């Protein structure tokens, strides 16, 4: 697995001035991101804010965003980025946040995203959080990652809907809502965890 970006972030990027690198790391784990869309209607219901993180180890054939495979691609994700996203989510017409990439569920990205998830749920408990991943929910995430991932259970406590599975070119279907290939599922995470079986989001 590739290593996450170890690039130092200029202190002025943060709202508070931090001179100690350890303090900065504590504030936000290191991660890069490719883009933030303030108005996105393609990746979840309603008008949403979307964050495209950097780093993906799946390398699906004909991936829609191959530049984001590199964990070093794009800009540093900082506490300023979090404040920005929280602000973008403010208008009533914004129905929620979508995480995609890259893969937000890569273990190091989960850690980096936790402060954002906490901030968004606290500020807007009524807005939904969707997440896209190349991992399978039951096979990969609820397996070893669930047992050994340091923040996986906490990370998923904030996710309402997970679109899971790698993009498979041979199963590509442009008619599918919110996903690229027929193997991918749109999973209600909290309901699935509660029931102990996959519960799908009604499309
Ligand atoms: S999981 Fe998503 S970002 Fe990663 S290679 Fe597959 S399609 Fe691309």
C-alpha cells in the first residue's frame, strides 16, 4: 500500500498558528485532496458538497479519476479545509456531504477524515453523509478492517450511506443511479449494522 503524503503544510494554512509539527498532526492527520465541489448533484440525493480525497490502492480499469490514486496528489487537507467544507454545507438547499476520491476508506484517509465527520455531524445532524469506496462493505470493511482498523468503527458511525465495491468496466451501466457499475451497492450503513445484514438505500 502506498504511503500517505508526508508533505509539511505551511502554518498559515491553519486558523491557529502551530509551530510544532506534532501539534499539527494531532489536529488533522496528513492527507491530500484533489477537489471540493460546492454544488454536486451526481453523487447522492439532492444538492451536495463533495470532497475528492487523494489515495486509492484499488486501481480499477478505466477509473474515472486515476490521478487521485496517488496519495500525494492535490492539496493538503487541513483544519482550514474542514472549516471551508462546514461553511459550504450551511445553506438549507445543501442536503449533505459526499466523500469520494480516491478512496476515503483507505485506512490513513479514514483517520484524516474523522475530524471533518465529527464537525459536520455536530453542525448539521440532519444532513446526510455519503461515502464511496472500492472496498466491499461485508467482505473487506466488516472483516479485518473492522477488527484491526484503529478508527474504522468510529468512521462508519458517521456514515449514512456507503456506495461500495470497485468499478468494474464489464458491469458499467450509465443508467445506474449514483454508481458506475452494477456490482456496486448503495448501503444504508447504520441500518445494516443494526440488522446484521446488508440493507440497501431505496433508489
Ligand atoms: S476505487 Fe474508485 S477511485 Fe479507486 S480506482 Fe476504483 S474507481 Fe478509481
